[in-house]
């Protein structure tokens, strides 16, 4: 899994992801966890196993419908992507859990909105929820509660998450670079916010 944070206001959505990835043998590398769907005016960010998002990415990038149409289509698309990974990558069930955030400008609602799609390990269902203001993953109860829902706040949150992950779950991918996308009515920008502190190039599996 990875760092995936979302802050949503009517005017803008911020989506933050790290770039660290861990292979089954403990090797650390970088991997892209964010996809832009330019025609839909949306950003999709993902935490889970890399081949699931690779299987899903082409249809996301090329999607030409509305944000609402994309949100409606994603559950079936994710189920097909999971099935593809089972068939072509012999993916084990424990590698098929996922969390995916969709953030974009809704022409219907006249504001930026966020949706969260989750598949629990062992379930064939894709749970869909609205992101009201913020979503934070990984989440621990002792993360600071007073972090503002803005760009500096997202950077601070990610730094706390990476520190705690390395202390408590060193096998969790939570490092590399931290990227923040900003989605507005007529624009999408992605910038590197900072580099996480480096660590050894291998994690003991």
C-alpha cells in the first residue's frame, strides 16, 4: 500500500501520493500512482498492487465522458481489471485489495467532488463512497487532528504518515517523492512537493 491523501473543497481538490514501491523480495523502487483523465477533467490516485492500476489505466486516461459517467463506470472497470490480473498475472487474492480516489470538477454539481472506491481482500464488491472533505491513508488515530486542508497541511500530513509507517510498518511503501495534484474547474496541475528522507534500498520481507 501507499500514501494517498485527498482534500476537497468546492473550488479545488488536492490529491497527494508518494512514489515508493516495494517488490516481493524487499527491493525498493519508484512507481507512478496517479493518473490524469484530461477529457473528464479528473485525477485518479491509487494504493494497492501495481499491476491492478496498470490494467485499469488505459481506459482511465482515455475516458471522454463526464465525471459522473466515470464514477459510474469505475466499479465494473475495476472488477474487470482484478479479473485480468488473476488470469494473466496469477495474482494472489491478498494482492488484490485496493483504494482508488477519483477527484474532478462536476458539471452537474458545479463544484469539485471526490469519490473513493475500495475493494477489500476476499470481496468481489467495490465499495463506493463520497469524499466529503478529506481522506487520509494510511490512517492512525494519533495523526494530528489540527492539520489544515491545504497544500502545506497535506505535506505535513504525508511527513507524519511516512515517519509512522517506517516505525510501525516498514514494509509499507511510504516514501520516495511526494506529488500533489490540484484539480480545479478548468485546470489540473501536478507538482513534486518534497522528497521523503531516504532509507536503505531493501526491506527485509
